[in-house]
C-alpha cells in the first residue's frame, strides 16, 4: 500500500449570505483507507456532513454571512490499495445488459454533460469493430488522448461531450465526459471519478477521470494521461461533473484561492 498526505485549502470572499455544499473529503471506498482527517474553517460556522443517496459521496453543508475572507481547510492521511494486475485487466470482458446489476444500469443513460445518445453512430463506426472489453475502452482512452488537446480555459460549465468532440479541446473533466459518453454509446456503463492526484506540470487542482464497468467491476481510465490512475485518491463518483462539484453555492461569492495538494508519504 502507498500512503498519501492531502492538504486542501479554499479561500472565498462572501458578498452576500451564502449556503455552501462542499465535497472535498476523501471517499470511503474499497480502493483506499482513511487513516486520519481533519476539517476546519477560519470562522465559527455550524456545519454538518451528509451523503447523497445515489453515490454515497460525502458532502459538507454550511451557511456563511458576508465577509472578506472565508477559508476551508481539509487534511487527511490516506492509504491507497495496490492497483489490479494490468495483465488481468487486459482480459476483462464487457458485461451484457441483461447481466448488469441494477445499480449499474443508470450508467448506460445519457446525462447532462455526457450526451451519449448523440454519439452512437460515431462510437460504433470508430470502436464498434474492436475487440470488446478492456481493449475497446483502452482504445477510447487512447483516441481521446491522441485527438483532444488539453487547453486550460477552453471549456466552461456548459460544455458537453459533443462540444469537446467538435472543438477538440478541453480540460480533465471534458476528457472524462467524452470517454464516458463514448462508452455509454457502445453499451458500456461508465461514470466520472474526481479526486486528488499529483500532477507536476499544472498548478494544484482537483482531477477528473472516468471508470467503466467491465467483468468483475469498475476499472479506472484517464484520457489525459497526466498521472497514473492508481495514484488517485477518490473524493467522489457521479454520472458526470454535475454530481461531483467540489463546491456548490447559493449566494454571491468570489473564489480567491483553490489549492488541493497531495504528496506521497515516505516510509522510513
């Protein structure tokens, strides 16, 4: 197992009374084990934690009155379990719809950002003839990496998978949305995963990838190739980015700073 130290710092200016929902805590998931964690704020606020019913993501809800500086600080020490053997992954088959578990079926549907219903013809022309299972999803990941440029600021909160395909540019969430949409268009359940991972070439930020449901369970893929998927510490899972925003707010605010940092702990 590998142990990681997480430090997440968010700073806001609160212009008017605002209700916040944060999702910055690491997930309770079979891939990882939380050894310790701490959540704090620079102001005395009443808050509580809850889990959404669909994905059991951990959310923090609180209310903040207008102020010049409101800060959220989260720290955690998390163990990441070893990744599955790559040779075993390469032999994973797709699961026919009739054999999918009930809880997996929704991940075949088109969603707000993953409009897979518009990509069925393109997906079948490009990938339908390929060996099904892990090799086909890996080919989708490789195609996105080869054909979509990673360009900061090239998309916004309205950008869908088809927009990314047309403009051939996006950021990590856009790469993930396209991967999810292409998988769903081929009848492969897929969903978004966000988390903490160290990426050397960019400023600290949250990272989005996707996972596809294959024989034996969910398998992670990252079309950006910015970091090994086995290094990602999961925060949340969802149909698309609409389910896994690190911050949702109702009010007027200004984001001053976002700094999620993860480092591998050295064992002595």
